[in-house]
C-alpha cells in the first residue's frame, strides 16, 4: 500500500496531514527561514541549505528573499532563472521553471488541489498537479499559477493575472482568468 508521499507524487488523492509530509514541510520551512534571514552578502544567489533541498538548480539561478516553498524537492530551476522577492511555490507536485525565465515579485504557484467534498477536505485530502514553465517565460508580479498548467517558451503572463489554463508558446495573457491579449507594440 503506497504511503501519502507516494500518492502525492503519483497525482492521486492523499492526506496532507501525514507525519512524513509534515516533517518534509518543516525542513522546507527551516531552509526558507535561513534563506530569508541571512544577510544578502552571505547568502549569495541562494542559501546553501535551500539549494541542497531543491530538486534541481541550474547555473546562475537566483532567488530573492523572502521566498517560500512547501517541500523544495519538487522545485526544478533552469539556468539563469530569477525569482523576485515574495515568491511562493507550493510544490506538492513537480514545478519546473525553464532556463532564463523570470518571476516578478509575489508570484504564487499552487500545485495543491483540495478536495471538493467538505468532509474529505477537512480530513486533509488533496491531490498534487504539476506546473511547467518553458524557457524565457516572464511572469508579472502578483500573478497566480494554478496546478496542472504548462506555460510555453517565450510566453508572458501579465501582472496580477490568474492562470487557470495552459498558455501557448509566445503568447501574452493577462486578467482573471488570464486570456490572450493583442499586443500593440
């Protein structure tokens, strides 16, 4: 019988109130706290503890403080990725951010999808849905990306947008929910 972590990794319904998952989230909180309180000159591009917790970190990736992630081990950053201050990545599922992609301040990525049944939700039932950002993606400040979406190479998400569906490569979207816009530049 698979444990809750295995169910989470498989995208199945799992109980987030599991002791193993609690311990993993606690480790991420500690690593994020160090990242967020360390003097910038000592921290560099990313605190060593957070770097070792993440699933993968490409050369030149940079995380501004404050930063928060749920687990860390499901977060994969490509080369020269930049996350501005206040980003939150609830990486219950894999989150991949492609090379040279930039996230503005306060961007939030939510992989958890809580159960619709209130009783099951109150018991901690949720499932994890991945988020993938291609290369050279720009996410404007305050945007929210929901689980299960892919944003193609070179796409732009306008500040404050709520992304609920895939965004095709080279497309600019904005709004709530985010929709393609016609560029006039």
